[in-house]
C-alpha cells in the first residue's frame, strides 16, 4: 500500500498549489535576505577594516551557500519524483540518503575551508592587516558549516513533499535567531564587549543550529522521517549519483550569477567609486524586489517534480504556464515601481549627488528585465526537478559568459556605466526567453505521452 500512496501535489488545483507553496517561501526568503543586511549593518559599526574584510568573505560564503542550495535542490528533485510515482518507500530511502550525504559533504567542506582559509584569502589578495579579521570570522564559520548543509538537507525533503509552511518555519527560525544574537554577539550587551566580527559568525551558527532543530521536528512529523535504518536498504551508488546529477549543476548554476555581478562591478570600478556604490545600492533594492520570483523558483520544483513522477505532464505544463504568467506580470509591476520611485529610493542609500545619480541610472535601465529573470530561474527550478540540471547549468553559463560579460566589455567604452546596466538587462531578457522556449519544447514534447 505504501508504494501507491498519492502525492499531495498531483491532485487538486494547480493554481492553488502555486499560491500555497510560493506564499510561505516568499516570507522565508525575505527573512534570509534580511540576515545579510543586518549582518552588514552591525559589522559596519565596528569600522572600515571590518567592512573591507567582509568584502573578501562575502564571495566565499556565497559560493559555499550555493553548494547548500544545490544539495537541497538535488534531494528535493529525486524525492519529489519518487513521491509522484507512488514509490513512497524509495522516496524515504533517497531522503535519508540525501540527509546523510549532506552531513558528510558539510563536514568535508568545513574541515577543508578551515585548513585552507589562510591560503585562500592570500590568493584573493587580501591585505595582511585584514587577515586576522577574516580569520576571526572564517574559523567559527568553517566549523559551523556542516549545520547549514544538514539544515538544507532536511529542507529539501520537506520541499519535495510540498510542505511549504514547514520549510518556511526553518528559514524563519534561522533568520530570527541570527537577528536576535547579531547585536549581542558582535557589539556585546550588559557591560560585555562582544566578539566583534567573529560574533556575526557565531550568530549565524546559532541560527543554523536552531533552524536544524526545528527542521528535525518538522521532518519527524511529516510523511517522511529521518530513519537511519533505511540506509541499509539503500543502493548507495545509484542514489548518490541520482542526487549528485542534480545537486552539482544546481550548485554551480546558483554561484554563476554572483560571479557575473562581480565582473560587472569590476567594469564599473573603471568608471569611479560612485558608480560602484550606485550599483551596490541598486543591487540591494533588486534583491528585495525579486524575492517573490526567487520563492516561485524554489516552490515550482516540488509541484513539477511530483507531477512529472506521476506522469501528469498536463499538470506540469499548467503549473509552468501559471508560473510564467506570474513572472511577467510581477516583473513588470516591480520594475515599474522601482523605476518611478528611483529618486526617492536612491536618497535612502546616500545623499551624495554622484552616488544618487548612479543609483537612479541603474534603476532606470536594469529593472525592466525582472520578468525575464523570473522566467529564467523558474524554468531552472522546473528543469532541476525533472533531472535536467545540466541544462540549467548551460543556460546560466551562457547567460553570463556569452551575453552579460561580452556585452559589458564591448559596449562600456562607448556607453560608459549604461553599458553595464544594459548588459544585465539584456542577459535577463534573452536568458528568460531562451529558458521559456526550452521548457516549452521539453514539456510540450511529452504532450502525447499522457494520452498514450
């Protein structure tokens, strides 16, 4: 009987599932985004050197976090398809294997990061004066990193089941804990001086630990439990390859965009610091503006994965049509809001005329690509769910390496900063159109299978 259990997302209203899975995810992702801003605020109070140290730390922890996202996506993909196919026992085995693999990977990477931290940041040309501050942060971060991978492993299993509220509870717990302990552990309290920059890492670790605790409770009260006894019934090689086939490309796909934005920042640095500051301010506004699109891209996997596993290709197509329509409508509304409010929004970040002008210029051009960006990441989420993660990696690489970077490099001498903003706009529009066309081809190509 267990092998014929009907998966939650394979019946009922597709539109209803899109709403109930995406709305909680929006709250969770907004909470996660706020963590980075709060960290930066309290670290900034320490001084300029601490902020400079964070500039070196941020790309590293972003790349490592992308690995965690990849693990979560890989687990969610294989488990959701098994659930959709009615193979509940296989789903439980793969879920437990995924959690154990996340633990092993987290421990391995955490120890490697600790051992290589000095060489890594010297390779990045960090000033010798900043290395002690970087080390203060990275040492506790490295030892706490396995907690993030474990938390993401549990989250992947919950997402595969369509348990959006439970998944959001984990993210909210992590974010709230981090925000509470940031000022205490960084600045101190009640006469205690605090740990300085290291306090931000300790607060993050506490957030991961409490999120992990909540995640474990949420998992044990769901349809799939953490049950180590299932590991003896697992085909380890087959299961590991199935998860890695999605997790590895998904991790790299998530890390490519920050790399591309770093290259754009380097181009803008040639135009002056005001342009860099304006780009940074606009980027922070954009991060908040696209939160619902990020939430949709994370929730679409469970819906598509379960229905794909159940061979309900008609429902998978309906989900993608609804998701695509939301991306275009929301992208237009969000872009227009930032465009028409760009003067007031720029004044929130700086009173320097040059920085304000740069921020306004960025918001005048780049915001019209939000719809395309939403299509791209939502299609990537769907492709990951159906074991096409290598395709998403190629799309992400092409978007950055064939469009974004060449466009900015070629046009910057003629257009100046506007070329960089236009490069971001162009790659989002073309990337979105290409991803949507590819998904339409793949999903439409299976149209006859359902009838057969």
